[in-house]
């Protein structure tokens, strides 16, 4: 009888604590939104500068060029604790111009910019201003970015290596287009979350690609640019991004802030400061982007023409690294990777042409997390930046970069060649591996060919009959006013310290901080709150899924083979076109390779054995390639007075031959290695590079064991030679910059000579 009042009092106290906490969180939440509005207005007053974590200086202003544009090249000043290695190649980060302002790639220490600085590289950043120059086009921007790279190269004469270029999202395809036209300016090109194959994907991975069909193609983007008097407001692109995930846009990001306002405010404000910066393009720029990329898919197809020049991605000669994620609903892996199939058609064609393409897949990180997420920065970005020397040393071909934890690998030799907590493998991949990434296949891309043709007809009609009237009436002043009234801007501008009740909110927020009541996560009412939040989020996700399913279905009905596709036939599959071209080129490559199959000697034979061994294993290890660079400093003992051989160059040359004539290349080993001693030495060096000595009992040594039989070599002598060779090396130091490898290799070479 006496327990009831006690329980009732306890329940009342518990409820009071919860509602006090909820009220305090509400005022702190509103206080944070006021800060967001103030940040937005302050950023506008400052001229919306790039939101970089680092101090910077302007190197070259695109507004001063012969063809002016709103881009500029910055040099980022590293923190004092980050020492710059003057011998390390420069890194150039290019941020996307997709509605927002610049800075996403460098407003955190744990970002691609921060990781490059930490590795000792001088980092440059390509930024842009809110307003474009009148008459600015994509060609104008390409010419400016080419001059930026020329300026970077001129500032680093001591570095023989060309700059590493990192292109984020939209800047990824822009850098690929520039690289294809000016390949002499580029070192390795890293494209992060960059959509290149716009027709690729599936109804589940990225329903965004179907939206263009429901709007009739590119004409609406042209109309929007014309209504702004040759200005397209980036806020429209941001709105499209937000519509992709209404649960996050309308509920989750605000609930998460309210629920954890004591710890989330700073992160929320940091991101919203960037997310709320809306930049504009010229009408010509957005029209070219939509017609050539979003709808036309012309860059991946090799039919994009810019400035009178057709852009062919096969002209890119430097290694290309593609970063994609399964958690990215803007650029899922098929959109990031299928250009490889449509450009090359066959992985052997990549190797035969001397090209190297590497892709990295993350399991879960979202689109923006690719550029700034700490999880990615500490892992994938770190390993990419510290693997630049290896990426350029890889034999030509198609690879997937895999990271494996070093924990538990106590037996692993030469750990010092692997910086960080991971060992890196470059696994051989084929076109079939990329096709398999898309669970729905590529058949539906034919429908987007039909959509593109309908879009071209609609665009032609608009430009001929509607555009002249729109341009006659549109003014810049009206376009500017309409942009300022956009809801994305208004929600920030109206809820700032100019809001009539801002003073009350600020005062209540101060009181809440002073008398804060915080509850445990397992509080019963807090659990009810969290359950309600999940239900709201789930409901919005269900709405999104139904909306997307309806868009997909209506697109299929209208443009599929039972709709307009029956009359407006799609083009031949780009993959089929590329495959047929690759077949012809491979036959030509093969004829040329067979003429060289017996040319060379000891060094060429070692390269062929290593390549055959790595193909049989299925991957190259980063340690193997760095070990090969150390072993490369050792002289060839088969010839008196022989000098160290450029093994990396030979490895690349022999990879082109073995790609088209693998059997003939191995059959020619007897001619390249005429004596028993040369055969045993070649097998020993190959075993050392593949790290399968000293016993050769590892299953990975099958190719060596096979060749020992065909070449008549003594297994025990090969084992002894391999052991002696590797034992002659000092314990190698971690060679992060390429110069470090050479410096460490010289003492090892002198010891061997002695």
C-alpha cells in the first residue's frame, strides 16, 4: 500500500527531468540554428571565401588570365608540425563546383589535404568564386586549370615527378577531360566519388539518374540558366541532392542535432557553413554539363567535344585511381567505374597500351565522407597518399586496391616497407569484375540512349523556338532576386540574430547551459523518444522508396522497349563498340609483341617470370614492388661490370608483351637465359621479389617450381641464391616519398658490391 505513492513520486520526478532536459535541448537547438544563420550572413559579407582548415596564399588568379574565369590556384600553408619534403612531388586538390562553394576537400585535418600534408607534400588547392565571369565556358575553365598545373610544375623544378591531382566529385570528370587533352601535365590522377558513366547504375543504387527522363532531358537546365540572364544558381543542384534523402533533409539531421546538441553543435555548424554556400555558373556551363554528361554520357562514350576537340579518355597516360563507395547514393560504384569498360573494352587493352587503372571500393562511407570523413582519411586516403611511389611502379593493367590489417601478421617480412596499420595488395581485375558490381546488369543503359535522343530533340526545339523569347524578357536583377527568395537561403537568412525572438532564445540557451540536466541514454522516456524518431525516419524512407519506384517505373514505361524505345532505337552498346575496337587493337599489339618476343636477356626474363608469378597469385603486394626497387640497385652478377638495371621500366615494357602473348613470352625464356647459371639467378631474384623464398614451399611458388622444371634449374641452388640475395639487404626503411627509396637503396647496393 505504501509503495504506490513512492513509485508515483519517482515516476513524476523522472518525467520532470526528461521534460526539463527536452526543453533545454530545444533552446540549445534553436541557439545553434541562430548560429547557422549568423554564419551564413557572415560568410556572405566576407565574399564566401573557401572554407579551408589551412592558411593559404593565391598563386594564380583565373580572373587575370587571357581567358578570365572565376577560378584561382592557392598554395596551402601546412601547420608547423607538418614538415614539408622539398623533394616530394606537389599535390593539387580540385574541389567540385556542383552547387556549393569550395572547401569540402580541406576543411578538416583528417581529409585528403591533411593526409597529403602529413606525408610531406606541398599541397595546392583549386578554388572558385561565387560568381562566374561573363562568357565563361567549360573550355575556359579547362584552359585555366591547365595553366594552374603549369604554374605548379614551374614552382617545383627539383621534383622530376609531375603533380598528383585529386579531383573530387564533379572535379573528377573535369580533371579526366583535362588529362586526356594535356596528359603531359599530370602525375597520378585520383578521382574521388566522381560520376563519369552517367547511364550506369541501377534502380536501387541511384534512382537519381531517372529524374532527368521525367523532366524531358536537358532543356529545363537551359531554361533555368536563361531565366537568370545567363546565370544558373547552384542552389537548384543542392535541392536535388536534398531530395534524394528526405528523411535526412527533413528530420534526421535536425533530430540528431536536438538529441545530442551538447556534442553535435560544432560538427553541425561546420558542415552547414559549407552546405549553405551556394555558387553560380553561367548558362553555357550548366548546359554543357547536362547535355554532355548527365543526359548525353558523352565523356565515357568518347564523344564529348569541348573547344573543338574530341575528348578520348584513352589518351590519359598517367595512372588513374578511382575511389568509390557502396554508401554513395550520388555516385555508386557502377557510375564511377563503368567508363573503364566503355573506354577500353578489354583489360588486356589497358595493359597493352601501357596504362594503369586502380580502383578502391569502400563499404559504407557516403558521398561527402569520401572527401572529409575521418574513417576514410585515416585509412584509404592515408594509404593512397603513401603509395604514390608504388602506384607508378605497377605494371600496366587493371587493379583493385585492397587493404588488409597488419595485426596478427607477426611473421610478415619487411614490415617497414608498409607504412601504417595496413598491408596493401593490388589485385588483378577484368572487365567482368566491374560488370559484376552492378546487380541489375547494364541492359537498361539502352533506355538512356533513347532518353538522350529525346532530350536532344527537346533541347533543339527549346533553343529554336523558346529561348529567344525567354532571353528577351529575362534580366539579371530579376534572376538575382528570385535566387535570394529561394527557401534554402531564406531558412538561414531569416533565422539569425535578426529574428525578433533571437534575444529570448539566446538568454534561455545560456540558462540551459548553466543549469543543464542531462539524462542517461537508457532513460525510459528517452527510449520512447528515440523509438518515435526511428518511426518518423522509417516513414520518410518509405515515402522516398515509393517515390523512386514510381519514377523508375514511369521512365521504363515511357522510354523502354515497350514505349518510345520501340520507335527511337538506342545506339549500339558502348561496351560492344569498345570490345570490338579492343579486339582489333589487341591483334595488332600481338603481332608487334611477337616480333620482340626473343629480344633482350637476363633482365627481361626476370620481369617475365615476376609477372607470370604475380598473375598466378592474382595480385601484387606493395612490399613486393618496394622490395623490387631495392633489389633493382643490385648489379647484374651474370655480366662483369654490369650496372644496375631500370627494373621498373622493364617491368612495364614486359607487361605490355605478356598481356597479349603470355605463353610465347614464357616459352622464349630459354633463349633469353642461355646458361644454367643465368636461369638460376633469374629464378632466385624472381622468388625474392615475390617474397616466396627461402623455402619455395609457399603455394604461391607454383610458377617458380614450374619454370624450374622447364628451364632445368637446380631447386636447392635457386633457394640458396634467393636467401643470399635478400639477406644481403639491410632492413629497409619505410620509403613513403619516392626519394626515400633511392636513398635507402644506395647503402644496400654498396654492401652487396663489397
